[in-house]
């Protein structure tokens, strides 16, 4: 996720529009230290820290999950996905 935001921030279209994309340090720290990043561990971090950036990330993640549930139906797993992930 962080790498994606950094790539987006460096795109000519984004730079031309003067849009500044920052990844908060608390998000960087959480991603760096969390061995199993996901909503359960993010929920725990939000409860422990009250960090507004982590809270925003959790809200965004939940919204993405809701969108996927609404949009994606009857899509089987990609063939050979397990093998690809293992490699």
C-alpha cells in the first residue's frame, strides 16, 4: 500500500495537478512492525493508540471490503494462485 501511494505521488499527472500524497509516519511504522497486517491487527492498533491516521486506514479498509462484497459475485479463485503465491 505504501509503495503504491509513493508511485502514485510520483506520477506526472499527479505532480502536474499539485496534489501532495503523504503517508503518515504512524502508518509506515505500523506496516513495518506488523507481521500480519490486516483489519484485526489494525483494529487492535487503533484501540491501543487512538491514532487518527490508523483509524482512517481502518475505515478505508472496511469500505474497500464492503465495496468488494457488493461488486464481486460468483468469481472463482484464479487458477494456480496458490502456486504463484508460494513462488
